[in-house]
């Protein structure tokens, strides 16, 4: 397929929901390598006119002079989606001799399919090297003109589609297959065999990473920028800043104590803290910050990682889960700046010095309200390790430990929400 034809096709897939059906996408991706931009436009016009999938396939075959041979084979692709239940587990997975840390830097392969859309430098906020054809106009404006309104911000998630669970090292950097492709894992953490093009031989085994409430990262950057400014104002207005049982920030302003529980504000703090190692604009005194003074300095400490994990837990869906793949993708999408450059050219956070121990993190007890048989409630003191984690210990290092720490914070927050503390709201 020519470069121009590819641009027309890519823009069409983004713009027309009809093209997202499995049959159509399967046909387009696998069978029209020789189609010109004119041929694709013709097909798109027929889709707009309401042509059925069967008609679409026939149209493609007809435009090619019947040489593509796809009418009979297209329906064999139906039902072979790229989905997969859950967020995955067993991230280590057997390397099986395929795990090669090197690979050909800059080679797209499967990663271009995992991180669907523009890859480029991976720098959020940059101007999009659009694949739109000339007749589609500029994004955000009318055909032939327009453009993004001033101050609209960068929509960080519009370049990403489905994201897969893949083999990673201790910092979340993809471990590439010998030909430079990322290696997807199935729901059991096993490597999925790839073909020569780096595509799964059985795409039904691919596991997609679910973001749930964290899909807010697809919002324009001005949304998180505003949330950051607002939460920093709260922190600077506080006379006391502490943390709750889950590690969330708790502020006392004008004698009233409240928890920073806004998912968007916690996400904004997470992005900044993990990128810089401190919170720019925070002017609270050391006396107000107490043991949290590391939030003001520009040096990465274990406290920064610990607080960042709790912030991520607070930003996440309480009933979801946080995996290392979610963390790695989230960092890329939000533009978290790492110090490690991966073989894909993207930067990754260095987690090698981070360690997490669940028992040491949650040694204490909390008071909750429990119902009595007569319909009244009583205050009961419970151990978090017992009530939330069934006394199951956990300790590890690297991104695996960080993602588990964030997920544990999420689990504690869920427990506190389901079992409110006396005279508090979480």
C-alpha cells in the first residue's frame, strides 16, 4: 500500500465506526496492501452511504479486479478479535528463550499495533503528524481549514487504542522478541507465539489492559493541569498535611479535616510527582508537611514512590485492579518522564531502587462501623492486614512491587468506602 493510501485508510478507521467491525478491519489490515488512495476513498464513500459489510467486501474485491481473493476468506476472520478477559496476571511469564532485551531500536512491528496510532517521539503535547487525507481537513476544524482552538490543550489519549499485556523487565520496559517485536502474554502469563510479522498466531489469547476510571488520562492536558492547580491551592492553604490509612493526603483547612479523594486531583499529583520527584508550586512549610517534606524537594526518595503509588490507587477505579502494564502504559500516555530509554525509544521510570512490603506498610488497625442484629451500628477495630488482605504477606521490588503497592492502596480505599470510619467521609 502506498504511503498516501495508508494515510487514507488510517484516517478512515478513526473516523468511521463502521470500519471497526472485526470483518472490515481484518479485511483492510490484511488484504489491501496494494490498494490505492482512490480505491480506498471509493470504499469509504460506499460505507458512508450505508453499504453492508458483505457489500463492502464485495466492493473491495471488485475494485481490485477480483484479484484479492477475499470474499470467501473474509468471513473466516469474523470472531477473531484482539480482546481478552481481565487485566492479566503472572506478568513474569516464561521467557522460553524468546526474551531478548535488545532488539532493533526504532522498529515498529507489533508495538505499532499494541500502541495503535501515532508513535513518533512519544511526547504528549506535540503536534500530531496527522494521517488524515487532504479532504478530511485539519483535526478540530472544517475541511480545508479550522484547527484546534487556542488553549484547547492536548488530548493525550486520542492516539491510543487497545493496549495489551506484554512481557516486561523489572522497570516495565518491553522485552522484545528477537526480531524487535513486543511479546504479548495470555491470561496465564504465557508467551503467545508470533508470526514473522510479530502478530499473534492466536489473537483471541491477547489480553487487553483495562483502564476503567483511569481513562480520564485521554482527556486534554488542560483538564489535569487545572486539577493540579486546584489541589496545590488546597495543600498550600492547609495548616496540617498528613496521610490516611491508604496513604492518601489529608489536609486541615480552617479547622476542618478532609481527604484529597478526587480521582482527577490524585492523578494530577501522581503524574507530576513521578516525573519530577516533587510537587512544583507546593509552598507549605516543613511544619505543615511534617514527615512529607520530601514532596517539596527535587530529589527522588522512597517516600516519593510510596506516595505516588497511593495517589495512583486513589485515582483508580475502586473495584478494578492495577497491573504493571497499566502503570507502564499510563506513564507513557500521561507523559511521565523516566530516566530509562527503552528499545522502543520511549522513556521509562527507574523502579530498581523501589521495594514494597505489605505487612510493613499496613501494620495497624482502623475503626469501622459494623451493623448489629437490631439495626444499630457499633464501632469495631480491625486489622487492615486481616480485613483487606486476609493476612497474606507480599514483598517485591521494581514496577511489579510499585503496581502492587498502588493496587493495595486501592483495595484499602475500597474497604474504607464500604466500611466508613466513625464521623468521617472517605
